């Protein structure tokens, strides 16, 4: 008789939440059919199998190799009471500070995108007051000291009636890099607007929505054909050379075949410093999906986006697109140097064995460990672009025959970033604790991971769904993290 | 002549004594490097992969289980193909893994049949490498990827290694990195990338050295006689290892893409 075998390889147990009721459930991580799956079962809503990654080796490498000592926020915002993810704030059990802090200055938007995780739209005219926004900025500074990246977001932040006063308020604070997350409509349509934005340089970046070259895909993602807006906004930003990142919301079957084309386009734009790909998070307007959000049809994982980038563009090889150690599950990054129109993938310059095999390669390790440290340094997203160049210079100085590259600036960097936000389907407590993109709560008292904010904390969710879950849970008396005594600033 | 070398070479690996010398690792780097090669060639769950010179199908089975793809193996040895089919059945992989007897220089497949073609540690043993690469190019779909792992020759092979043994260890027919690159370009590939993984080769020779030492000691003799006039001795293996360590020879992963409009 042949032995009874599982149809998969068992890798780990996990704590997840049910995608229907958001209660914590037991889960396991398994490898099957060339992919990483989460199997979980809710007492009330049954069993689910969720695709976590379509690349087992990349997934394992991110979890096992790209491990780094977590950096903490200066002050925790909330105590540990109900257990993760019901205490977000940042609480003392969180394992990463905020690499990027979002300040949502308004819920209003001049678009009403079917994919919006924030459910913004023209019907929501509640702009936050300047006083409230200042309190939110203060929280960012209190948590981070000198926040690496603060992103003014929304809604559409540029339609806030006091937008430039908000920018001034941000600039008065010790923020290393200020980003404006925008659909580009105001930049495209209002003469002089981009010129005013440019006055906030250096350390300013436009985070420009740019999903597709096709009207049909834009209609699906944005509810409008934004091509003319893209064109005019980029024309203006190029003319002024305002540092810009193209942000691509990627949805399976809609625009996931255009990633290579977008990278090629980005390379030709003077102002563009990189492209950020964000697969849609199952949050917000899920009812806008035909027949509801469909796991198989609509979800796209980080490794699937990475695979498409590699298939559709020849700029980067697999060894160039690496996990970012601060949140290795959710963020992947590749750098290239832009020199006289030539693009040199930076990560391709070092022996990939050093990165991947690390300590195992005993001969090279001694010699190369300094290089490895530099690279980890470089790959931390908490480096704002100003210090990125410094880290890159240090890194290149450690390389042989690179002396001529010592005079680099941010304009020489081209960066591909893949950011996958965790949703209720893919929720893995191990990973959620490393979330490093935080949304500052409008109460000005908390910074909540992007991932859990959209699941449990946005708008009324905290008072309805989350309140109900909290009522069921026994609050812990131990106010602190599991393993250490830490001061909590409530 | 060419057919004689091909069958001799394929037959060489079927010898129990050779299997004993190599252990389960029929090419440098073993399954770790196979996975890396498949990664470089972007093998995914939806891929249909051809493994040229697949042997008994170790890699084909690994790719099917680890990458979830469908794999077809082709090999010049009918016995190997028969064995590969049996092993795939035993592993309950017959639905995803298939094997066909055939010649790398005349692949028995229609043009554009595969997303990925891999060829591990075998290209340089083919008498006509250029024709084999053209065949791999033909059976790939436009935009499909090629992944080669093979011995890289940086210096001329010493005279004492210039025999069938050298060929069987894939040393004599190997090219330099630039040589492979040129061959891939001539066959119509673009986006060519090379990854130096030479440590896999010296690890493998060290392993053979240990195993040969064990076999030699067990049988109380200095050298192991193989058919075709090949003999393995400690001094010959040591000579091969010196050549590897001096970087006269190395190992590399080479990948390329068939143009998307081709």
C-alpha cells in the first residue's frame, strides 16, 4: 500500500482573519502546484484557499534571507489590549516603524474610481481643517522624529481649498521627503499650479497616478479616460523637471499586460524617477467589481506582478528585483542608474550569490559582507531619496572601479517598486506586523498600517465592525509586547 | 561519427559506475541550480517547458512539482526515456510530465510549442551546438525563454583531459561566456544574460573525487576502468580539479529570449 500523502508541502502555520467576518482564524502556509497558498478555516464561514505567491523560491527567500532587525517608532500610540490586528495605532507589538506616512487631507475627489480603497468621490466634500491636518503632521513627527517620507494624500489632496497651506505646514516640520499623491488633473489643467508645487523642491515628489495607455482599462480602474490628463500633466512636470513617480494600480486582466510598456515609457520621461506598481487591495468599493470581488479573477500577488515586469521588460533580471528587508513580504524593489540615457541595473552590479546565499558562501562572505551590508542599507525604504544617493554612493565606493560614479544625484536613480498591500484574504499576522506604510488617523493620535486601516479602521469601520469584534474579545491585562517591557505612550 | 559520439555520450551516463561516481547529482549544482535556472528562464505555473537532454527526468519532475508547470523531456537515450516515463508514473506526475525520445538537433516538436526550453549541462556535448540552439529557438513561442546551464571554458583544455572522459565531463566541447553569447545571438536569441555559478562545478568535482576515492579504496585499485577506453584515476580527477580551481573552467547559467515579434 502506498503511503497516504498530503497534496502539498507544509511550510508553516499562520494566524489570519476570515475575509467575511474579520475574526482571527488559524491558517497554514503550504506549497502546492508551484505556488504558495494560505489555507484557513472560519468557524462560521468555512474554509478558504488563497494564493499568496506564485513563486515559491522568491517567497522563501523573502522570509528566510531578507531578515533585518526592526526599527521602531519613537512612541507607541496604542496599548496592546484585544490582540493583533485589533489594537492598531502603532501598538508595542508592531515590528516596524513607518517608512512612509500618509496624511489624508480630504475624502473629496474629482474622480470616483471603482478601485478606490478609500471610497473617495465628489459626493464626499469633507475636507479636513488645517488645524486637524497640523495635528496629523505632528503625530507623524512624534512617531518618527524626522519622518522619511510623508505623503499628502486623500481623496485628491490638490483640490483641498487650503492645499498650499498644508504644504507649508508640512515644510515647517522636519520631514525628509514630501510626496503629493495625485491623479494629476490639477497639474494638467491649471496653469501655474505645477510651478507653485516646484517651489517645495528639493525633497518634493509627485506621486502620479498612471495606470494604463488604454482608454478601456482606464475606464475600468478610474471610471474615466485619463489619457489626456496623463499626457498634459507629464508635459508640465517634464518641462519643470519635478521629480515624479508613476503609480500604477494593477488589476489582473485589465492592465497587467502593460507593465513593460509603462517602464519603457517612464524611461523616456525626464521627470520620472521610477514606477511603483500596486496590485489592487481587496478593500473599498468592492461592489463595483462585476459580480463582486472575485479572488481568482481580480487578485494579483506581488510575485505575479514581479513576473510580469520581468516578462514584459528587459531592463531587469530576476536577481535585480529583490525583497525590501523592512517588509520583505510586501515590498520588492529594483534600482537602476540612469547615466547619459543609459540604464544600468544596480543590483546586477554585485554578485547575486552574495545577496542570495549570504553566509553560506563562506569564501566570498568575509570579503563581500561589507557590500551586502551596504545593499541592505540601500534597500531600506525608510531611506528618503536624499539619503538614498548617499547610501548608493557608499555602496558604489565599496565596488571596484566605480570611482567615476561618485557624483550622483537623485535624478540619476530609476527605481521600480512593487507594493502589495495585505487584505483580509491574504492576511498573515506575521507579515502584517511589519507593515511600514502607515496612515495617520484623522484623530491625530494614531498611525495605522495601511493594510489594516482599510480593513478595520477607516471611516465607520472602527465603530461598527471592529467594535463588535472587540466586544467579543477578552482584553489582555498585560500592557506591552510579548517579549519585552516597553514604554507605551497612550 | 556524430551519431557515434551522441550515443556514446548518452550511453556513458547510463553506466552504473558513472551513476555511482556522480551520485544523484547528474549536473553541477543539482536541484538547487535547476531551480535557479528555471527562475532565470521565468518558468511559472502556466509555462509549458521543454527539457532538452532530460536524462531520467529528474529536472522535469522537479519543475512540475516546484513550479507547477507542464514539462516535456526529450533525450537521445531510449532507455533513459523509458525510465523517465516509469519514474513520472510512480510520482503520479504523468499528467504534467511527458517524455519523448529524440535528437536535440532535430527536435520532434512543432515550431512555437513551448514557453521555455531548458538544457542542463548538455549543450556543449552536442556535436553541432549551433543546430541544437536553432532547434530550441524554433520550438519556442515568440517571447519564450531559453535557459542553459553549462561548463564555461576560459582556457584551452590540457592535452591530458582531451579525450572522451573530458567530453563526458562536458569540458572539451565547452565555450567561453562570449562564445555562448555569440552562439545564442546567431541562433536568434536576445536579452541574453549570464550568471557565473562556478562554485557548483568545483563542488561537484570534489564530490566525484571523494566517491572515486571510496570506490578505488573499496576495490583496492588506483584507477577505475570504464568502457570506451575511459579510465578514472585519482590523479586525473585531481588534474581536472586543479583546472577548475585555476578558473580555466567554470560553470554558468545563460538565459535568452526569442524576440516577441519573431
